């Protein structure tokens, strides 16, 4: 019997016990066959992309883990083609690494994802939680998402307007079969990107400052990528094997959406179209007494950003969850706001 695959070897937190069965699928057919076989056997199925947004129980996973390792980036224009034609459609296999796609886009003069540089994980994971950073969200450039529907047992293509995108949200996140598993398994994402050398208008104040432009102005896409990589690295949000601050799942909590009256004095408040305001989870955590680097145990807050919970090397999932509960409960007690976890919890709860 070969040793079972351990999920901690497949997650950026380096946490999680063994998988009962582990399948690496390199074609769409293999992805569908593996998910279908698990579903038909009535077994739990976990679809794994880059493992950067998962907290897996120490007990492991009592079913089939399907690692999506499909490849392919197909654009409908040649590299360097006349940008006069206005745009490019790029079809990307779910298993492609997100940041490789961003790097390729910047080099090819495809505009609209450059501010999403340095985000870990796979392309197929990006629509699920509508990945966003530094003023961009993938929903702004996604044209369609092709999925395997585990309920209807067929392949479907959703136009962006039908994806239910919101802040860190989509129909793919909403339609769950299990706490860790969606009804839809993403097979391919098609992006509609503009062509040119200038990035999209810079909307994030910190990024605009770094680039020396006004908010709403443009800068060269390559410069935007470099600036974002620098900012992210400074916050421990670019994966680095040797830096335990990056043994995380990125932001552990979403930024809460609350009534304007609920925002604590001094906290950031970004107005939303629906009248609510988004406030800062990092600020709440920091001001509830959990500064960067908090925690003496094997799990602690990143020394570079209070919103990342990290494995300092020998943590268990139980350690990490205990820290998450302490932070969540501390913020609730101090500010009356309940933080909600952003990563997917597999076989465990907060
Ligand atoms: N802040 C503090 N103390 C700190 C750090 C930050 O009070 O030590 C406050 C500051 O007021 C700051 C605010 O928090 O202005 C926001 O901090 P930051 O700009 O670092 O952004 P964030 O809201 O913490 C979000 C995303 C990140 C994304 C960045 C940049 C969420 C949950 N997180 O973080 O996304 O990279 O903005 O756009 O929306 C992720 O989702 O995994 C992720 C890393």
C-alpha cells in the first residue's frame, strides 16, 4: 500500500491530514470522471486547486480528493497583434496557476488583471470567491465560466452576469453540496481583456501612492504588477517557502459589511452601493488587541499583517482554529462585529 497523500503537502498553510483517495486529473475528462465516480459512490469529494484557500482538518479527508491539474491558455488573437481590434478573449484551463496567467497577460499586452498579481492558487478557484485585490476583482474581466454541474450531471457555461458575483462571493460559492464543496466544478474560465500597455485605472489608494499616480489614473501594466508584488510581499502575501509569514491562507476573515452606525470610531469605512459600508477586518483585529505577530504558540498572526493566520512550522489545524476563534471572539466582544472566515473549512468548524 502506498502512503496516503497528506493534504498538508497540498495546502499553503501546510495543514491537513491524509486523503482517503487522491486523484491528480490532467484533463477535463479526468476531472469529470473522478468527481462523478466519487459522487456516484456516495463519497465525499474535495476539489483541490492551489490549496491556498483551504483549512483541512487534522483528521484528513474521508473521501476522494481531486487535484485539478489541467493546462491550457488559448487567446483568440496573436501575441503582439494590433490592439486596434480592442480586446482579446482568453480561455484558460482551471488548473493553470493564476499568477502565471497574470504574468503572461502583462507581457502580452492584455489588460485588466495586473493588480491581481502575486495571488496564490489556480485559475479555476478565482471565480468561486471572486478573487480581488488592489482595486480589481476577477468578475470585472471574466466573460464566461464553464463548469461540471454535479447535480444535473452535465457541462454548463455561465455568462458573467449569471455568476452572481459579489464581494468575495459568487453562485459557485453559494451553491454548496457540502460545507467544503460546490455544486459546480470549474473546468475553464474565459477572460475578456483589453489590449494595450497601460493597466486599468488604479482604484486602490495605497497602490496609487506607490505608483505615484492619482486614484483613477492609469500606469503601465508592468509597473502595476511590480508595485503590487512589492506591496504584497511587504504584507507576507506572496508565497515564499522560507518565510513562515506566508504559510497562510491569505486573509483569514472577510472585511465585514455593516450599517454605517456600526463602524467603530476611527475604523476605515468604504461605502457600498447597497447603503452598507465595508470596514476593515485587519483594523478591527489590530484594535481588539491582536497586533501583527500575535500569539506565542505554533499558530500565530503574521508578523507582517494581522489578517493572515499562519503556521509557524509545527502547528496543527486545531491550533490554527483555536487562534481563529480567539481573534473572532475578541473582535466580537470589543466591537460587536462578528468576523466570518474567508477560506473554506474542510472537515472542521470555527
Ligand atoms: N490595518 C490595520 N492594521 C494593520 C494592517 C491594516 O489597522 O496592521 C487596516 C488599515 O486601516 C488598512 C486596512 O486595514 O487601511 C486595510 O488593509 P490592507 O490594505 O492590507 O487590505 P485588507 O482589507 O486587509 C484586502 C483583501 C486582500 C487584498 C488587499 C489589497 C480581504 C479580506 N482582503 O485586505 O486579499 O490583497 O485588500 O487589496 O478582502 C485575501 O482575500 O486573501 C487577500 C489577501
